[in-house]
């Protein structure tokens, strides 16, 4: 009772002040606690905040390529600097240049049979596995070679590698879809002036009935031809497997050896190399009211020199002309409305017969080198394509060697290559309203 009495006797103003101070202190503590959270000295940031992104990014590093050739003949090339992984399997004899006459169109159909049923897996299951791991599949083919692959996160890539090596079972529904898609692609290609011009240029350069001269976009392939072509040309011997973003090359090679056991390792048949002859091919389509003309010569085997020559032609020609390069060919292309079509061939010849200037050659070499080097950093798929091309040409890959291959080209090399170029018979292709475009004999006389 005495305690209560004493408490009651506390002056009113002093009691209220004490309560106010207590409330203010409580509010300050709450404010400080909510605005500034103290970090424990006993736990690391990772322990206290799991999943927190790194504030300091991983420093970039130079690519370190590795190359291994298996007993089956498959060459594996990988590098470890890419942030994403592209795994591509290239069959150098999977293009239309290796088709037999009875296999016309088989290369295109087999491209469209990529990731279809095989090795006991349905196409739905194959694509579901790729989709679940966030992979983007792709397949390409041309006159020389065919490629199948995917792009995925590096930690998913190795698990998906066996899907590239499935042995196609040619289920009737897969064949039906592939044949139908191939026919559609061939139909669309026949309406594209640039594609038609390319097909005609190869026919002019090598002969319409040669392996290189026959069109890639061919419809009406037979099931027997498709299966025989795949059995003979989709072999591991000579194939190249390129992989980006692979940290452990040895472990990757082991995984490939195990996952590629379904693919045959023997070498398939190889067609005789088509000889360059130089000729003319024309497709008259006056309704287009436009003329497309391409002039080409047999090019050097050195891909870097071929690239420099193509760049030089583009840089030192009229605005409506563009240099181009294809396997074994280098030339220049132009297009114009019907009224100006007669001047196209003259412009093409003037560009090719001009004497290359040293300063322009050095400029073209620098641009070509930059294009090649920048392609290595244009994404993991572009890097994988460069790796494959280097292995097929040289048997190895190294970014510094790529740059050196351009540095080693001299002005005399380019000048001599152009001089040898115009000594061969030109190949000429014309598509569209070409009534006023001169014929091959007139054009060839400019180079004699």
C-alpha cells in the first residue's frame, strides 16, 4: 500500500514526461530497426541471403580451344569462354553435292528429318527434352555439308548431346512431314530471285548435270533415296562436333563417345569433285521488270584470301553491286530495273578488270579481318560455325591463328589472285527481265 501511495504521489507533469520519453525512445528504436538492418558478423552474405546475385561479375577470359579426333573419325573441338553452349554436328558429305542421281532432293529432306524419331525415342520426346532444358534446336544443309545442333545453357548441354546422334527410324509420319516441308521449301525457293540466281550460277560454273551444278532445292525425293543417302553420308568419319562453353574438354569427349554409339563410324561414299568449266545460265521472267545478274570465277581455296577478295569487290564497285563468295567461287552481283539492265554486265566487268590498288587492298584486308574476328563474338552459334569451318579447312582452331591468317596475306597475294581470276572462263547467271543483258560470249570477250 505504501508503494502504491508513493507512485500515486508522483507529480502529474513528471509522470507524463517520463511516459513521453519512453514512447519516443521506442519509436526511435523501431525506426532504426526497420531502416537499418544489422548484418551478422558470424554469417557470410551467401549464408544469410541465399540466392543473392553476385555484385562482382566473373571476369572475362580468352577462349581456350581443344581438339580431339576419335577412333571413329569424329573430330571434337571445344572452347571454354562462351556463356552459352552451342553444340553442332556437321557432316561434310551431307550436302546435295554428294547425292547420286537417284537421290535428288535427299539432302534437303534429311535436313528436315533432324530431331525426328530414332534410337527408340519419339520426335515428341526428343523435342520435349530439348524444350524442358531451354535448348533451341537447329538444322542446316547446302551443297556442301549438313549440320544439326542446339544452343543451351552450359550445364544442360552435355546431357542433351546424345540427341544429336539418334539413328533415324524413318517413321512414316516423320517422312510424310519432312517430304511435305521440303516440297514447300523448294516451291518458296523457286519464287525467290536471289536463290534462283544462286542455283543458276552453280549450274553455269560446273554444268547443270554435275554434282555441284544440280539444284539443292529439289522436290520429289523418294523415300528410298532419302534413306540410302542418310545411311551413306551421315557417318562419323570426317564429321566435326563443335561445342562452345565447355569447361572440361576431356569429360565432354567421354560423354560424346558414350552418347554417339548409335551413329555409324565408317566413311561413306564420296562423289567425284566437280570440275569448274565456266558457262552461262539464264532464266527469262519479263513480268518481274527487274534483272539480276551475277558474274563469278573460280576462286582460291584459302578462305581468308577468298574473304578479302570478296570484300575488295564490294568496297570498290558501284553502289548497286555487291561482291560474294561461295565454296570455290568468287564474284560480283548486281540488279537493276529493266530499263537499265543492259548496263549491269558492263559494270560487273569494269569492276573485275580494274587493277587492284595497294591502299584499297589493305583497307579490304582490314575490313575482312575485322568481320572474321567479330564473328567469333557474335554469339555461341556463330563461334561454333567458325570453329567447324577452321577444323574442316585446317584441322585445328585458334582465334589468334584466324587473325594471323589475314595478316599473312600480302598485297601481291591479292593482286596475283585477281590476275589469275580473270584468266579463267567467267560463269554468268541472269534471272528476270534480261532481254537486254548481253550473253556470255560478249562478256567473256572482255577478259580475253
